[in-house]
C-alpha cells in the first residue's frame, strides 16, 4: 500500500512540475479571420461567387415562371401532343434548376471546393504565424479559444491572437 501511495505521490509531483514548466497560449481564430485582410478578401471573393450563382438561379426561376405563365395562357388552345411536349419541357427546366442548385450548393458542391480553394492558403498562413509566435514566445501548446470544448478558461496574459495578427499584417 505504501508503494502505491508513494508511486502516486511521485507521479503527481512529476506531472505538476512538468505542467508548471510548460508555457501555454491561446488564440481566437474568429478574431483572426475577421481582422486578417487575406481572410477578409477570401471571404469576399467567396461571397461574390455565391452571389453570382444565386443570380443565375433567380434568372432560371424567373425564366421558368415566364414559361409556366405562357403555358397556362396557351393551355386551353393546345392539343394533347402540344400539352405533353410543354409539360415535359417544364419538367426538364425544373430539373435543370434543381440540378444547378445541387451542383453549386449541394453536398460536395462547388461551394465547398471554392471555399477550400480560397481559404486553405489563408489557414496555412495563419497556422504558420501561430507556430512562429509560439516559438518566439517559447510556448509548448497553443489552443484555439473559439471552440468551447477546446478551452474552458484562459488568462488573457497567454492570449497571442494579436501577436499572430500583427505577424500576418506585417507579412512575415
């Protein structure tokens, strides 16, 4: 019993001593992404692409509505063959709209590809800046304050967010 108690005490003291010698810091990645010009530009570029796609979808819908209105006006005068052809055309156009939306915004759609294409270089720069600041500050660990599960308490003394932002803004 004494051996277990002694071992536990030595283990606790070792862990405690190790923890006291390690410098730990944290960043707020939301603040970095909101203030870093590279991230702002990437987000703006992505929003412009999304706006263009949304405009295309709206135009497709307006065109579809125009054709539906025209179809409804001509319906009483159409024979069965013309009705069938027109309804097939309407169904085809509706499917094209849905297909375009899925292609752009659906699971695995172009939005995710564009987002990765535009934001990956930004994330890589941010990670590099964090690593450099952590090295300069002789930190062994850096957490992201943004995720609640990752950090439950942080003393602002160890916040390196603005040092990372400064490094990014200076372009180093």
